[in-house]
């Protein structure tokens, strides 16, 4: 397995624009969070409200999903597009092992970048939000030492890693980059955007079972637009989607032609 990991890491580093995509995850997460924090204010300063400052400081994770999905999909579909997958399976006949190694490396890469991005985003956005009036006594002053902050930051990184693995799995199943990216973005964003147009009982089921349920890990305020699921339960749903996609991909890759 070590040799497979080493070989897949070498290939992953040579995929075109991998570094730029990982930098995009960092830039989009921090950039959007800072932009929205800068454009929001509470008047008078310290007045109470129902803003979820934790979620607001990590809102850039939503935009980073575009880069994460592209990264996960391209990590596998690029090999099919170039025909390199034939050489890969000739050199390493254990197809399932190859895919699992690739999933591990994709997930860990996004986890590390996501953790850095979430931490920077939280610290910078919280500072800006406090300066813009979201301060005590009306709002809590979150810091990195607070449990909910640690949960939201680490959870956001885990969420991005799970989406990356899900994207790799769907890419391996479909073997077509554009189709895989389109389906994944629909799965992630359609329930989040259009769920409020559904009847309440249907909306709750959709939001609890869609891959985007993992965003509940960022929530600290019970609002009407909050996801109706617990933080870790929501993240578990996202990981279940990733595991299911990867399992299907492993089965298919063993029995069909490369």
C-alpha cells in the first residue's frame, strides 16, 4: 500500500493546476468570509440579534466547494481523459487499492488546506465583525479557545475533505469531468437554495439527507434558516455520501474496462 500511495502522490502532484486549485480553496474561503464580514454591520454596536457569527465567519467555505469539487473530480477523470489510467492499472493491478490511495491523498490534501483556510477565515472575519458592531453584550466574542469555534473550524475542514472524496468517487463512477462536476454541484447547492420552497416536512428530510447537511457543523444559533440536524450528525451524513460513492466506485472499477 505504501508503494501505491507514493505512486499516487507523485501523480497527484503532477496533475495540471493542482497547486492552484488548493490555493483557490484557501483564497475563496478567506476572501468571501472577509468580504461579507466587511460589508455587514450591527447598529448600534453591541445590540443583540440572531446573526450566527460563527457561520458568518466561515461562509467562504460555501464558495470553496467549487474548487474542492473540481479538485476531487479532476484527480481521477484526468487519468481517463489522457489514457494514463491504463498504465496505472498495468503497473498496479489492484484497482481498488489504487482508488483508495488516491481518495486518501485527495482527502488529506483538502483537509490540511481546509483547516488552514477555516482557521484564518475565522480569526480574520471575527475581528472584522467585532469592529463592525457585532460585539458583547449582544453577541458572543468567539475565540479559538472556545469549543464551538474549534468544532466549526475543524468540522469545516472535515466537510471539505469529505466533499473532495465524494467528488473523487463520483468522478470515478461517471469517468466524465463535466458531468460529475455538474451533478455534484446540483447535489450540494440545490437542496440548500431551494429547500425553503418545499413543504416543511419535505424540506427537513431533504436538508437532513443531502450532502450539504454537514454545514450544520458551523451553526451556533437556532434560526429559521438553520439546518434541522445536529452538527456532528450532519457531518456524518456528508461522510456517508462520500463513503457510499467511494464504495460504488471501487466495485465498478474492478469489473469494468479502464
